[in-house]
C-alpha cells in the first residue's frame, strides 16, 4: 500500500495505528527513512505515546555500539535507513533472526526521496530484504508514504517489486500558504566588464531570515549547499547583532524596505497559477503572520515578488521607515544582545548530538531561525513553524512542495518564499510561474535493472544467502545476464545449489548507494583535535582541498591539509578576507551510441560515455569586491566515471555561417551547454548537481561541434535519457531562458555556471542563441 497525500495530512497516523497494534500483538516493525533527522523526529513521537509494550529505537550511524545489541535483541519498532539496512542489518541477518521472524510491516516513509541511482539501489535493497524475510518465514506488509509521489501505485511497484494499492484522497484540514517567487534585483555594484551584479539568493535569504526572526516569525531557510547554509546563518546573525546594538542604544537606524510583494494564497499541493497584481498593492495575505506589518514595513526586508514580468529595479525607501515600525516594543524588550543566538545553521555533516540539540531548539522556540540544507526537508514535524525560505530552486517540484510543507503543519497559515539564484532554471521559473503552479510533481525516475546497481546487490544477496534459480524473479528480468557477468569476473561461483560469493571482502562494499565515491572525509581542527563534521569524498576535492575556506556553524577555517588516504582534512581557525572556488578539467569519450535521430540540421544522440574529471587548482576571490587574488595549483587524483549521456552535433555546413558572422563557436557551445544543464531538471527528475556537461568546437570522437550532458552517476541514472526523449522541449526552453535574461553578455542567471571548471570562459551569449536557433530550425 502507498499513501500519497499532502504534507501534514495524517500519513504518520495511518501507518502508526496498525504498526503499534502489531507490536502489541507480538509483532515487529521496520521503519525506513532517507534521513536521520526524520528517524529521530519519529522516535520522539513514539516515545511521547508512553506505551510500555512499544520498545522503539533508532538503529543508524548515530547509535552507540553498546546500544546496538539491545536494539537487535529487544526492540520491536526499529527505525533505520537504507544505508544501515544494506551494510549492517541484512549482512548480519542471523543476529536479527528473532526480529525478522515476527516482522509484520515495513514502513517506507518519504519514499519519493528514493529516485535516480540512489532509488535504484534502495529498490534492490528492499528486494534483498524480502528475500531475507522469506528465509525466516515472514511476509511483511510494505506500507509506503509520500506527499509528492507521481503515479504512486506504479512507483511503489517499481521500488518494491510488489503489487501496490494506493490511497490518494486527502480530506485533511489545511491553513492557506502564501507562495511567493522573488528574483533578486540587479544592484549598482559592477562586476567584471562593467555588467550589473545580481544580489545572491543566499544574501537575500539571510536578510529575510533575520527580518522574520525580528518579527517573531519562526522560519526555516533551505539553502542548497553546506557552505551556503553556513553563510546564510552567519550573515543573518551578523545583521541581528547590528540590530541588537541599535536597540540596546535606543537609536535604531533607518532602513530600506522594498516594495510590497505579490502573492497567491493556496495549499502547496494544488497551487494555481499566480495572478499578477500592481506592485503597489498590499500583500495578498497580510493576516497570516503575526505581527502582520512585518512583511510590509520591516527594515531591510528582502521583499519577495511573484510576477511574470520583472524589471529588476528597487524602490526608494520611505524616510519614516525604521526598526520601531516592525518592533514597536523594542525599547522595553529585555536582553536584545541575545538576538544573534536566535539563528543557527544545520546540515547532515554535523555531529549527531549537535543535530538533535538544534532540532529540539527549533521545536521549542529557543531558536527562531534555522538555515539548513535539504537535511530537514523530509517529514520532520516542526509545529509552530511559520515561514520557509527556499534559496534557489530545490531541483524538483516535489522538493519545492516538501520544503514549503515544513511550515503551517499545525493548521495555521504559512508563508513560503522561493528566492531565485543566479541560475538559468531559476530565472526561467520566476518568469514562467505556470511551469510550477497547477502542474503535477515529476515522475520519479529509477532503474533497478541498471547493471552497475544490480550487480553489486546480487553479490551482496549471495553473500547473505546463496542465490538460487527461485530467487531470480525477485531481482528483475536482467538478473541471469548480470549473474553470468559476475561469474566471469570471479565475483560469484556457480554451484548446483546456486551462486556463492567467493571473496573474503564484504560484498556490501561493492555498492556505493548514495554515490559518495568513498568513505566520508573527517574535518578536524588541527590545534585541538576536535572533530567538526564530515564531507563526502567527491565533495572533498572541491570544498576541503588544501587552502580552501571552510565554514562550520558560523566559524571560518582554513584547510591546512587534505589527506585522502587517511580520510582527514585538517583545518585551523582563521578570518580570511577571501573565498575559494575549485577549478577542474573534464574530458569525455564516447563508448557506444545507443540511439540517434536528426534534430534540425544536426543529430541528437544517446549512449554510453566515459568522463574523466580532475580538480587542478582553486581561485581566491576577495569577499567584498569579488576581485581575483590568485589561482593556486592543486595535486589531486583524477576521477573516472562510466555513465550515459545525451549529446548533439552540428555539421560544418551548419556552423560555417555562424563563424563567418564572427560567432565564437567554442564560447557559443559552452554557453549552450551551461544553460541546457540548468534547464534539464525541469524535464527530468534531477538536480543540476546530478548532471554534468562538456562542449567543444571539434570533438575527437565525432569530428563535429558537440555538446554533451551526462548523468553524474556510475552507469547512468536515467536523466540524460529523459533529456533525449524531450530534447525539442528542453532545448527550446533553454533558448528561451537565455533570450529572456536582461543581461547583455551573459550572467549566472542565463549562461554562467556555479560549477564550471573553466571559470566560465569562454562564453558567448549571442552565439548560444544563434547556435540553438540553428539546431531548432525545424521545430
């Protein structure tokens, strides 16, 4: 059964009722969640029931080893995640034999999070779980839950391999949610070449977070990266410190509010297209938040807008605006110096005890604002949360509504603001709100038959219990072929009784289910030995390389040394006046072309490629001005990825007229590549960080101008394939996103990329439009 209804609609109650009843009847329950935060939140709710026969416990990476034996032997409601199920519970199933014999139900919560390669791995882990349960004579019911699953029954069947009933009727009462879209305006600052600079989404989020906290609005700010979340918290706290000083001296300074915004009030699950109102109108829902005037008169507030037309200008401040408008009782309020401590940062890499303390502080109101990565996106119940700020498009409509659904969970009205980043897709969505509102959430893409996924799990299954012919249907139609390959590689041995694991090593180490590429890198303060947190191994190349600026809970550090072999990054406290950005080089070669068809004068292809990427240096830029301070070399090993890609080529006869017109073909292809990467998430269930791209005026394998977009996961994740299937729509939207941007020569809102290894050089905006016009000439 899959329950797919809105956020805060009672899904937890729907599975808790039969689950607790099963425990009271002598059964056991296994609860799976993608995140530790959600497991901790669910455990808190279970303990509040105060049912003595319910012995609930978390079993994850945060569980102390001395407690794990008790959980195996005594717990009847175990909360865990796919990682622990894969690496610990299933390989040691004999130690869990009593639990598995009595297993009545497997709850798969927030199941829409299992998509792409990660979802494909989880699908195979669930098949291994079914096989182990059968070994102990149990046939548990699988109950899935999600607020944002498209075609829930079909998806649930792909994920579990079982026939699936669905519940989609939602009659739960809801408060209204004001959804606002906001594109930061161009500022008077000047960037390289004299182009106006757009204020960043993190800066806008920091300002708005501080202002909402001042107005006593409990707010969660979602920021896309670890560094971004830390920066938002640090900037907002600095602003509150400034405000606290002004209030304590009773001489608040005047500020600059922007024009009131245009909003639409609707529950996020079924949002209509936003209506455009005059910029001088009052907000559509000023009675939703207390105190209501905060969003209209709050000093320095980054006011959101949701218009389909936007001129990027700011309004002159009203001279009478001051802090006393938003905080009329300010002079009598006690202890304003504690204001900065009302805001904190949160991410998965924090130590477990720090994360639990932050979650508790947000629920209790000890802190009023939390800047977080998507670690708190799924299902965490923070009653009393009033507003959500989303700094940058979160990747999918499903994630957007999940994040927006964190506010208003106890029935009150709520506010959600999507603040556009300098990114082609963000720009496109702000100018085309119809692409968001009134649209279904994306189809969840996963491919359990991917041989790079299936092979390692067949090895793990054989190591758990030798595989037999009767097991093959559980794992899919391609199982026989993959088993033959595993036997030829010497990983499995065929015997009359079945297939056996042959190695002394752990079979589970073959499957990297989250695509981390290796063990996490521990971040350690060199002077004290204090463990600050961890970073996944691929990200370590770009975020904690030697010389990098690293931010942790508002503190700034410099990385003294990254030791990949030891899995440690040593850092020291510092206050540099610069930031760092890693640069890399990427090569791509075509291994096999699986499909092709004409596209205008060119050809569109889909197939297998090999990508080699190496971080070679890092740039240092001054914090305030963005001035380039240097390019420091790095000596890091290359990373090789065999994956799938979509690519298009144009013959010399089609590009010759562009070259004769003075178009920089390499810069045009590079710009088109960046923009198309930014727009693909609109047509495939992915994030731009799940995909990569390469472009060249003359590729060695094609002999033609070629633009590649590839899946950033071993074996592919289905994203490039969906791009191939919807290429005309995808590339047309790409062209429109470039042409609709008001910049002259290209900016981060259209053709510049935040992860370009070449420092966004060369780029040709006009050439990219001409190139795409040529490619789409027959559309």
